[in-house]
């Protein structure tokens, strides 16, 4: 919708109502992005845990020397 289409108050109200009626969480693109976000956070959490674990084990091994 362009600015020229919103030349009256009623057109603006209809446009605002159509935006309010939309459900963006039902959009497949939004779902894919939410899945990608969750997968990224899970990967980062796993990587952080593995890195911490490896550092801890390396510290233990070095303390034995």
C-alpha cells in the first residue's frame, strides 16, 4: 500500500486494522527464522559447554605434570 492509497482517514483505519489482523507468527518465513534462532542458541550453548569442559580437562592434565 502506498502513501497515495492512504489519503483518507477511513483508508488509514482499514490499513491499520488489516495490520492488526495479521498473524506474523503463522508466516512460514517467520517460523524458519525462529527455528534458526533456536538452533543457533542451542549450538552456541553446546559449544560453550564443550569448550569449558575441554579447558577444565586440560587444566587437570596440566596439573598432573
